[in-house]
C-alpha cells in the first residue's frame, strides 16, 4: 500500500476532511485532519454523564487513546464520534487538548475556517477528549473565538468536532 501524499498547507481537502498540520506523538509523525462541518460537527452534549475518573483519558496529545477510554466508560459523545462514517473513513475521534489547539491555530487563518467560512468552527466552546488530571469531574474545552482552553464539568453540554489522523 502506498502512502498518500500529505498536503503541506492547512485547509486543503484531504482524507475525508481538511488537513490541519503535521504533529507528533512521541517520535511518530501524524497528519491531523478535521472533519467537514456538515458531517463531523456534533451538537451540544455532555462529555460523559458522570464525574467519575475515566481511566486512560488524560493524554494531552493522544485524542484517539482518550476517545477509546471514553467509549469504554460509556460516553455517548465518544460513541457518536467513533460511529461517524465520513467519506470512506471510519476512524474519527474527539481531539485531545493539543489537537484542539492545533486545529484552532493552524486553521484559523484559512478562509473556509474563518468565522464566516463554510467550515468555520462556531465561536463557542468545543470538547476535547482530555479529562483534567487534577479533577476527574472536569474535561478540557477549546474556544474557537480566542483560542482559550478551560476545564469544564463533564456532565454539562458543549459542541464537538471530529478529527482523524494519518501516520506519516
């Protein structure tokens, strides 16, 4: 199997969504892909209906591992995202804190992702898959207005946007 040619510019349609950037987990490089707004944006819902610790969901950079832990713990949000089929891809997940920050930073200047663009994140809070390590009743959120991150009650509702990654 040949590896796909990875874009070098954020906002290029790629891999079922839009290329955000190259990032690393340990020594492994990945391409981060943000799902299209029409098919990968999730209406407000809780991160999970519990304040109990979700073991394995505190990674700052590995949203795939966090999301798997959330599914195992019964998160309807994580189940909804991992159940997405966008194009021919079914490996979508909830981004980590780092992946959320990357999406904000790298796509913020791309015309389609600006506030009036077709792929824009709403100027609102979005869940990340990263549970707060210091208090398991909270998970980290990302705002796509000013880029701020904040820990919020996991049982409260917020938006989400699916991502996927490709090993490069």
